């Protein structure tokens, strides 16, 4: 299951090493799910406002913990985006149904 976490590029405790490290406790559980010495696929980007990005994901984590109907923080983020009307509202005329898709936050 893909997840979105924030890592910091910094020098390691070993001489000459540089790496990406999880310095924010909000993402420690997601980062801990990655096994040591395993290959992973990463898509790296640097958000315009990292402070707001961290706040939004911390808020999504708190909302997911507080609400019984939300299982994960990704579900909570999608729920918050839809409730804030930061979403596309799509109507399918063939099936006569409408659904909501949250817009990306990058």
C-alpha cells in the first residue's frame, strides 16, 4: 500500500554517508513498515510549503485516530479534502451516479 511520508536528507552517523531519514514522528510508523535492506520505489518531490504539508498530515493522523469510520490517515486526508470541497465532482450520465474524487495537494 503506497503511503506518503516526509524524509530529510542529511549526513549519517557514519563518516561519508548521506541518506534520507525520517525525522518527524508522524511518519515513523509508515517508515518502520519498510524492511531494512529491501528495495523500494520512491518518488521524490519537494512541496512548496513543507510546514503546511506536515501540519495537514499530522491533522489527518489525529482525525483518523478520533473517527471510528476512518481506518487510515490516507482515508482521513481524502475525507478532509472532500469536506473542504478540494475535490472534483463527477457525474456519470450512463449509470446515473455521481462521485467525488479529492484533488492532489502538491
